[in-house]
C-alpha cells in the first residue's frame, strides 16, 4: 500500500521539447536530466555533410516531437563540449538513453535516417 502511495506522488515527467533546439553545455545537461531519450547532432556551418544531415535531423525532430529531445550543438561555439563527448569529426550524432550514451553515428551515409529512426523507436518502445 505504501509503495502505491509513493508511485502516485511521484512527479509526472514533462514531455520533451518539440523541434530541434540549439543548445550549449547547460542546455544539453538539462535535457539529459529531463528527457529519457536525447539526440545530439554535433555540427558546424562550414561542414558540407552536416548540411546533408540537417533535414534528416529536422524530420526526426518532427516525427518524435515530445518524445525525444533533438538538439543541435555547434562545435565551433561549443568545442569543449564536443571534446568531452569525444567528437573527432562531424557530423556526429549521439543518441542518449537515460542520460548515458547509447549509440553514436559519424558522418553521412545512405540509410542513416532509417538507422536513426529505428534506434529511437527501439528506445521508446
């Protein structure tokens, strides 16, 4: 009986923000605490493959709106954050589950969109 009372009084998790968010260290840390699944896209304006990946990330942000926090981290403005996460080349997409790195995707290749979507779906099911 006591266990049920505790479960009822537990805070209801907020839905993750919708759309893709440009974040820095504080923003990423907050989302990692608040959302079960976070997709972090490490990119730069001058990076051609990053521009190829951008519509994929935007489509995933719409498709998983409220369920997955989709973030964009500019490595030129947040080089320390990229370094901490071991980002050596861009684009790098890291999917976090419960605050920990679950899977990493580096570069663009055919099938990337499908692989990202499958990974997100498996974490949400």
